[in-house]
C-alpha cells in the first residue's frame, strides 16, 4: 500500500512514543491512573490547581528534555523525506516527530505541545526552563511577562477547546490523502479519532498498527498488532 501511495498521511498516538520510554495516559498504570487530569476550567479558576498542574509537569521535565525519537519516529521521518507522507497528524505532545526530522509545518498537533508554554490571553510563547526556575523559587508559575495573563503548557487540557487551525489542517490533509496510516492510537479520543473514518469515506486505504485491538479495526484494510518501530522499519526495508 505504501508503494502504491502518492500522498499518505500518518496519524500517531501514545503507542509510538511509549517505545521511547514515555508512559501513556490511559493504560493500567498510566499517568491518569496515578493522578486524575486537571480540567481546564479548574486550571483557570484555581491558583491551587495551577500550582498542581505545573508541579506535575515539571516533575516530568527531566524525561521530556532528554527523551529521543525511536525507530518508529525515524521511519515516519524517512517516509516524509522521501515524499511518501504529506503530513503527520499526532495526538502526542512530546515534539518527537519534529525531533526526528519531520519539518514542523508537516506536523499537525491536535493536542498541543508540552515542550513549551503559552499565555492563555495573548498567546506569547515561554520556554519551560524559566517557568521551572520561577516555580522552584516562588512555588507558583510566573504570569505572562507581556500581558500578565495565565501561563500554561501549550497542550490541550480536558474541557479546553480543540485548536481550530490544527483541526482544519488535519481534515484537509486527511481528505486529500490516499493512504491513512494509524500508528499507536487506541482511537477512542474524539474528535481526533474521527479522522481514520473520514479518510475511509474519502476513499483512502486505512492501515492500523497498534499492539492492542481498536474499535476501528473492522473498517481497516490492514491491521497489524505488533511494535511500531519494528513494523515501520520492515516496511521501509520492503520499499527499498
């Protein structure tokens, strides 16, 4: 299918990054079984919740700042480099697709990015290092230096509106694609999980590579329950 494709789209979830050592959120033992996610409205309205949200994020900074792309990310980047893949739509927030060599303009982040922060009011970007320094000194995250607004990681929290531009770009890329390749997503989080079905309706082939079954396996043209790195490297080797 990759050989026949001229405009494939890759859609990735937590499963591709667990092979780099990043724990997922939903599985038994995942991050949400240890700490319930903080709702966006609670973050905005409660100083205590903002402090707790940043405490959790900064506790993971050493991992996020050192983690590296794995064989799956590198295979996807190579497919982009060869012109086989037009866009990478990702539910992940770890920046590993960009780190692997995929140009930023070809990565569509549906749930944002945890590797930097943004002001909720003016949108000013802030790097994590100064936020961490301020938090460790004062016990609270800083306010925006530009407008005094609330500073939050550039991720989409529960209760927060999905990014309109990213969703529109993802829809456009999905409809234009002739092959939709799902890598490591359980396909249970909507509206993001609607893109494979949209691809099928638009006439694309659908491939799902995931260790566990998904609810959309039945509509896929090919399902592979195996590791993503090994599968994608084998696919690259087969392409030659």
